[in-house]
C-alpha cells in the first residue's frame, strides 16, 4: 500500500483551449474536474495501476466534500482531516500546443489542532504502508519544518518516505534524510541556488541534494527525461512522446510509477519515465492505466551525456 499525504489539496478544473488571448472570450474545447494536489495525484496514479492507496488530506467545505467523493469514485481510500476552512479550487488552461497556464488558490489556514490531527492521521495509517509519499506545498499555518517532522516520525515507525516539495520545506526536510526526493528542474535549481544549463549541471545539483541529506534523488527534467541517483548507481532515462495534451500531474504520475516499481534502481526509473510519458499524452490530469504504458520505449543509460543542453534551461 502507498500512503499519500497532501497538506494542501484542491479541486482542479482543467480547460482545453486553442490558445490564450488576454482580454478576449475564449471558448474551451474540453473540460475536466478532478481532485487535485500532488499527493492526491500520486494516489490517483497508484489506483489507476490497480494498487491500493490511502490518501491523507485536510478537507473542508463543499469543495472538500467534492474532492472526497471524486476520490472515492476512483477507488481511493480517503483518510480525511476535517478543517474549518474550505478546500481550495484551482484552474488550469491547457493550450493546444502543450503550454499550460495554472491559477492556484492559497488554500485554508490550518489551526494548531488541525495540524496535530493531520500528523496523527498519518501515524494511524502508516503501519501498513510500503511507502509514504508527502507531496506539494504547505498550507498557511504549517511551518517549513513540517515535512521534516513527518520524515522523522515515519522513519521512527520504520516506514520509507518519498518527498515532492520545494523551497524552504525541501531544504528543511533534507536534514531528516528522506528516502527519496523528486524535484523538477526548477526546484532542483532553486535548492542549490544556481541555474541548470546541461545534464551535467543537473547531475551535480542532484548529488548536492544527496550530500545535504537525501538518500536518493529522482529529478524530472521535463522533455529531457529523468535522472536518478541512489545507492544502486546513477541513471538517466528518456522516452518518446508523440503528442503533449497536458502535463498536469505528469510528475506525480512519475513518482507513483517509481514507487510502484519498488522505489529504487533502474527498474523503478523505467517505470517512472513510462508513467510520465503516458500522462502527458492524456487530457487534464487523467492518470495512465497499464494499457497506456509503453515501458519498452524507455531508453536508460548509466553513461550520461553530461554536455547535453537542457531543452528548458533554468534561470
């Protein structure tokens, strides 16, 4: 079982549009409404793969009730933490050329009692978990050290923990030695405080995160592929993508694929890349099923082309 923790979940509305023209009426060609938040998306991808998952998340108001109903309909066990504030609603605009514009609301502020109940709910459900995936931004009220506390408690209970967050929350958590962290290129550059221009730059940054405490780093480099540094070695993998429809949740799908396949080594990286490549070819934040996956198209190597320029270098 994979337990996910999403401190700041959302109700996500995705609209497919031909293009964005500021100040004009834009007619959508498609729309979806999904439960959102990075950990929620990991649970959705795990469930789509036919595996058991439990989603721990604070929920409040009508949007929160709808998120719970949508998750239940997808076969996901929900461990809700009732909060006074309403769950946030987010909007994503997916253009036909693959460009995505997102409008994310801040979400409710959690009281000290709600924060403690969230931690206690994670503890209650962690005993049966093969992995705990803590994902996304922290809501108002939670200190940057909150994820570090979760990592420490998880390790004390004998659980493995994967972390997908950024900024001060990531840097604080590194000191608690999470089993794996999954930054994208921008988050990786932010964590080390310098731009990434080449694959070699990304490799050095990922190694720096390991030096700072991460036991493994799974770095998503967008169209350039994914990089894994863990106790078994260093690997780089790519997969062809014919058409990009939406990258909403693609990184979360990758993390799910990684954990489903054991969370370590080249087999897990191949699964991660196959899940990510399948996800971007689906609308909105639809998660791939086993029928959508083509792991045979993934190319994996330990001989990294360090001078390869990144398609989207970071600033």
